[in-house]
C-alpha cells in the first residue's frame, strides 16, 4: 500500500520511510517510541554493537530504522553510555609554552642551528653552522665539512675565543647538539644548554628566520655558479649591516659596541 506521501510506504501495519542511500533505495522502519531504546541498545550497547562512536552507530541504525529526532537520540545515547565513558582515553592536557625572557646583554644567549647539505665547495664544505646572538641579532655562518659533534665543538671554541663565552645556547634536539661532546663543552665553559621542543622549532625563531634568509641568498649565489658554503660568510654581511625594523643600530655595530638593540 502506498501512502499519499511519495517517500513513505505501509506494509502489514508497519510504516517505512523510503530513502536513497548512495545507489541503493532503502526502506527504513518507523520505530514507535517504546521500541527506540531497544534499537539503540542493540546497535551500540550490545556485544555485537561494539560501542562504536556516534557516526558509526548512525550508519548502522539509519540503514534500517527511522524516527523523528533519530540523530539527536543517537548522539545523546552514545555520549551518555557508561561503558564508553569508562573506557575513553583521558584527555591530554598540554602544558602551556613558556616564553623565553628578553635578552639585553650581548652574547648572553646565542641560538644555533645547522643548514645543509648544500652544494659542496672546493674545500669540501657542504654544511653551515648558524649562530645568532639574541641581544644584538649579530649572525655568524660557519662552513663545515661534516656535522659531527667534534667539528661543531671546535668551531664553537673559535667563536667563543673572539666574542666571549655565552651564558646560554639554544638549539634543537638534533643529534650533534645532544651529544656527549656538546654536553662536556657546556660543562667546561659553564654554559646552560636550552633546547627547543621537538615539534616547535619556532622557539628558536631568530635563527629559523635567518636560516630562511640565508637559504634564499645561497640559492641566488649557486645560480651564479658559486657554492653554498663559499658564500656562507659573505651572506652574513647584509644582515650584520642592515638596521632592523624599530631598531636604528645594525647588528654588527651593536655587537662591536657591546650594546644590545632596543627590544
């Protein structure tokens, strides 16, 4: 028997809603109020229901059944299911990121990172050690043949002999910076080693931004036939001598004068 409504059908005193689901035409039984909880129990809470989530339970019920407010009832039932609440994983509360304090003394804190591999130079250099002073924004780009901890430590000693020993160094958690050699270097010079979060390199934002600038400059240099590391020291010159926004003093002048840039 067909009713006046084209999407409804009646068979043996049972009322069905006729709908199209994809390429299939499905007849959904209109469930009376007293039987709706039983349908929910069987589709979600029964041993064969599996306590699936809201969407999966909707798919299972809507394949054969229908009633007004069905979706809201399924959502409320699943969210109030005691078994689901007990077995659900506890929410993970992340600790807030603590901003690093502003540094005002030159070479009190330096950030470091590695760039490469780049086009190998005639001397075999294909990596660059980037060092940035957080107070003056003074950068150094040191060509390296490899990224071993001993090589990096040797170059750092050379830098420290020229500019002084920093109180803090900030690096990522890469292998060269987490080595025993680096730990021993920090111990000997009484340097506090700060580390960025694994998935949050923005903590070392000054170095990350300079790396981006450095890579763009190296890309232009290699197009002219040069190698990346042969240009690495020269590439610092524009950054050393260029005043930054809101800062009148170029980094090199601040560094040579021993005064920080205005923060």
